[in-house]
C-alpha cells in the first residue's frame, strides 16, 4: 500500500511539474480566475466607476405604484453616463503595456508566479493579448462612450414606461425643462435621454448655461471647499493608504502578478482603474486587468475611494451639506408648484449627485468612516458603488392621492431605481408636508451665503468668548496705528 501511495504521489508531482514547465506556475486549487467567474461580484464594487446596469435597482416596478395615487410631477438629477478616462490616465496608458510585458515575463520566463493565488491561464493569456486602444487620445478625455449613451437611453426609456402620463412622448418646452453643464459628456447625456423620450430629431432644447453655474456646479465657486485638503497627512485617506491593510494588499497583488518586490501604488491603481473603465465600457465582457485582483482585494480599493469621497463630498465635512442648497430649493419649488413645467431634468456630475444626497441626509451612517474601521463598516450606507455609479440618478416623483383625507400629497425619492428608505417615511412614501418640514432650513435660507460658508464653518468647535474679545482688541489696535 505504501509503495502504491508513493507511486500515486510521484505521478501527481510529475503532473504538477509538467504544468509548471508549460504554464509557469503551480496548479493551485483555490486560485481565483476572473475569466471563469460567472458571478464577478466585485464588479459591483468599483465605486464611482461602477457600471449602471450592474448596480441599478430591480424592484422599482413594484415601488412606483402607489394605490389611489397618481403621479403629477417629476424632478431628475442625472449623472452623465459611462465615460473615457481623464487626460492623465489616457497619457499613462502606455505604462500598462510595459506592466503587461513584465507580468507575462514573470510567468513565462522568470517562473516567479506564486505557488497559490496565481493568475489562471485564461487571465494570463487575455492579459498577454491586451493592447491599449490608440484611437483614444488625450483630447478625448472624459468623453461619453457609446455605452454611456445607452446608459441614458435606458434610464429615460425605463422611467417613461413607469410614468407615461407625466413623461409624455411629445416634447414641449414649457412642459419639459432640461439643463446640463458645459461638458461633452453631460451634453451628450442630455441628447441620449431626450432621443429616448421623444425620438431622434425631436427638437428638445436645454436651458442656456450661465457663466457661473452655481446650480449644477456650485463647488467650482466655493473656495473654502476647494482648498479644504482631504488628503494631507492628517486625513483618513492618507492614513488608510499608509496602513498595514493597504500595504499588505499591494504586496499580495504584486506577488500574484509574479513580482519579487512590491509594485508602486500608482502602478497598481492604474491597473485597477483600467479594469474598472473597461468593465464599464463593455459590461458583457471581462476586462483583462480585472484578473489582477481578487474580489477581497477590490473591496480594499473600494473602501479607499469611499473614504476619499466621504470627506470630499459626503458627511465627513460639514460644508458638503451646504453646497447643493440651490438644487434642493429648485427641487422643492418645482414639486410644490401646480404650474408648468411638469418635468425638470438636470445632467451633471458625480460631485453634484453625492453632495445632493449629503444635503438631503440620505445614506448617512451612524458613525463616520475612518482609516481604522474598514472591517466594521462593510455594511456601510455610504458606498459610492451603490449611490454614484456611472449614470447614477436621483428622481423625485410627486403624487396626488385622492383617497387621503388629510395628506393628499406624497412623494417618493428614487436613487438608481431604488426607493430611498428614509426613517420618517413609510416604506419610501413620504408625506409632502413632512418633506417641507424636514428641509425647511434649506427652503427658507439665502443660498448665496449658506451654500459656501467660511472656513470657520468647517469646524464643529465653537469659538470661545475670550478669543472673540482678543480678535476684537487686535483689530482695534490695528486701526489705531
């Protein structure tokens, strides 16, 4: 029996050695293979570069129907669809070809692939064949892609199917109001959306873009927000990117790719970005670069993005809840009026959508995101993959309910085709009077001063009376000089 056992073991050792010779790495039972993964759950965790088709809600067909209520008005804030990378990323794309060649060399020539958790043959071969699309040039930075165009056509088609009495198929410039920012990606998103609603050559016109667009891009004109450094040495994202978890993850990825040293963070993040973009551009295919990461490693990167946005656009800084004062007032005014227009649709950006949610108090966690609570915040509400994918959208629908003796007016807020579950509403259905009460502090404020408070408003610590007296005394003495 012992001899027979030894012969079997010898056979498997020879077989394993053969695989090493042919493919450059030991066969590992638990190696992750993106090319063979039919679920690809990590593609739902690509933060603001998550594909809309993957993350959009599927229960809206049931949620939009309110017994004895008829929809009257709709207000939509829509992020642009899937886009090309920034100029900086496009210019770095050739660096990926060098990394590709180095990884293939590690596996095919140097034989430095890890014993476990190595790239599978499907992922390695796909990587070896990858080439950057040279037709994508820096002057096309952040342009809407063909998939991005379809993203917007899809949302328009779906909402019109649910609300045909409000989203009518005939365009009228008094019934519909459209507006977009001064970028190619939002302009084309507007065209895609209206083409889907009314058909091509529909004559739909967007409102003129003001020189200072404080409605859709308020953050561009708020210096205290712009200069607020959320990535300095004291920031949570800086601490996170210098943590044991982050550095161990970089080492694990480098080892998986056959390197005997840890790659620079910028190289690994470049591969991660290309993975996310390619997956969003063609959802039904597998991105070559996604094979470099295991699902658990992707969650580490996702949390890093969430940390950054949490402090730059979310609840991590008080000023973020002020930025979208005007757009909230616009939404309330539109829904509260019985006059035309009946539909208002805005096409803007990630910063606008996230700060809108922050202003409305949506997806707020009970405790802040920090560099140290990655594990305990796995079920966090502030998850940009869910709240702000490509083509992310926030929709408010006003209903008239004839059967209600007192609260005849209701509203449902939808985020990416999911009814927003606010604790002061009934399963997503809110009394309009309660909405007016909850946001009274914004409705009645002067946005010119409220939307961009001074630096002092960024701190929650009150200024002491002694400091105020001291400052007054200094000013008085200066005036005497």
